[in-house]
């Protein structure tokens, strides 16, 4: 696998490697996953906090859920896995694309620039009335007004069940042209992200899963490595960069 992960020449901005990241990547930064035994969905009903219908029923509950996660995110730090991916991007530039399902900003704070947040961002708000986006305050409330149209229709800019994920055209084009697809810390239970590995394989890419445990999509990968992201990812990055282990991935 490693020898085949060297950059090769294709079109100018076509990434040769697409990395899909999920909640497991940020778990060691102290941010909870969703479906693990102690995950968020063991404490919250996803229909209440992660659907437009839940938000319409009880916006205060949903704002409280996201306010708490936003506050937690502010104190969290990128872990060695985020830092290693930023190091890989420094070496590969636009030949690497990170597609994240995570709504935290730990990739960016680690130094990654080419990141598509397909499920939105916790630090962004938007208006259901006029569609404007702006930086979210730490605390959002149902009584907030949109800074542009003044409607009391503001919400976190995250993608809930039943809503269309973001950047899908760009993601589809990157996956259909990539040579390597890597999924890190995702359970493969949420679509359309769960189908990316099969799409990448159908396009001829090699596929690698890095995860603490078996996921729903494990059978679709050519290669699977088990362990915590904070050790698996830096060692994989060292391997594909072909050099000696870096010592700069400590938070
Ligand atoms: C570690 C680790 C460590 C732990 N190191 N690893 C029936 C069939 C098929 C599809 C559907 C269906 N019914 C409905 C659908 C569609 C639906 C869906 O998929 N539902 C499923 C439940 C079946 N999907 C949607 O509605 C999506 N929209 C959509 O499909 O639109 C239609 C459309 C499609 C395509 C084109 C056009 C239109 C929207 C999905 C929105 C998901 N939103 C959430 C919450 C919002 C953001 C937030 O609050 O954060 O996004 S749900 C939640 O799950 C969150 C995550 O991004 C997402 C994925 O979770 P993830 O990252 O995989 O986390 P976990 O917890 O599940 O897994 C953690 C993993 O890490 C585990 O594997 C651990 O082992 C591992 N791990 N520690 C390494 N230290």
C-alpha cells in the first residue's frame, strides 16, 4: 500500500488521496463520538437533537445540546492524528483532500487547509429564513435574530438527518478521480459518507480503514488497521511519507 501512496501526476488540483474522517479522530481530543457505548446517542435521542423536526419541536433543547458541544470544542486541542494529517498536507498540498463528518474545527487548528465539512460546522450559524451564514456565538438561543434579515430563525450550521450534506459535488468528483481512499474513525453507519469507500473502490482506488474497532463498512476496505487514531495516523503518515518518524505530532 505504502509504495502506491506516493504522489503521482494527474490534473492540477485533482487529489490523489481522499481521507474521510469521523468522530473517532477527535475522540482522543476529548470530544465524544456518537455510537460508541458512552457516545452522544447513548445520552441523547437523535430524533430530538439531530433532525429539523426535533429543532422545530424544541429549539431550546437543540441549542443547549450544540452550545455545550461548542463550549467543549473551544477547550479541546488537536491530537497527534490531526497534526499528522496536517503534516501530510504540508507535503502533498492539493493532492490531498480531507472530507470530514466532524463539526469541530480541530483539523483547521492543526493546520489543515483543504478540509470539506460535509456535516457543517459548530462554529457557524445560519438563518433558516434568508440563508445567511455568520460565526456562531458560543451560546445560541431561539430568541437570537439573524444579523441580516432580523428573523428569529437562526440555527447551528450543521447537517441533520434528512438534510442534504454539503460539498457533495466536489466530494463525488474527488472520489471518482482519487487513487487512494482512507477512512479514519467513522462507524460507517451514516449515508452518504458510508458509501464513499465503495464509490472509491469502484473508481479503482485502493482503500484503507484506520479505526479502533470493526465498523459497518470494514468489509469494503482492501486494508484495515486497528488502534487509536493518535498512534495509527502518525505512523501511517510516517510510512507514506517514506521518512523517519516525525516528532512534531505531539499536541
Ligand atoms: C475510534 C476512536 C479512536 C472511536 N481512534 N477510531 C436508510 C438507509 C440508508 C440511508 C438512510 C436510511 N434512512 C435514512 C438515511 C439517510 C440518513 C442516514 O444515513 N441514516 C442512517 C442512520 C441510516 N442520512 C442523512 O439523512 C444524511 N442526509 C442525506 O442522506 O441526504 C440525502 C441525500 C444524500 C445524497 C445526496 C443528496 C441528498 C444527513 C446525515 C447527517 C448526519 N448528522 C450527524 C449530526 C449532525 C452534526 C453533529 O451534531 O455533530 O452527523 S449524525 C452523526 O453521525 C454526525 C456524524 O458526522 C455522523 C457520523 O458519525 P461518525 O463520525 O461515524 O461517528 P460514530 O460515533 O458513529 O463512530 C465513531 C467511530 O470511531 C467508531 O467506528 C469507533 O470505533 C471509532 N473510534 N474512538 C480511532 N480513538
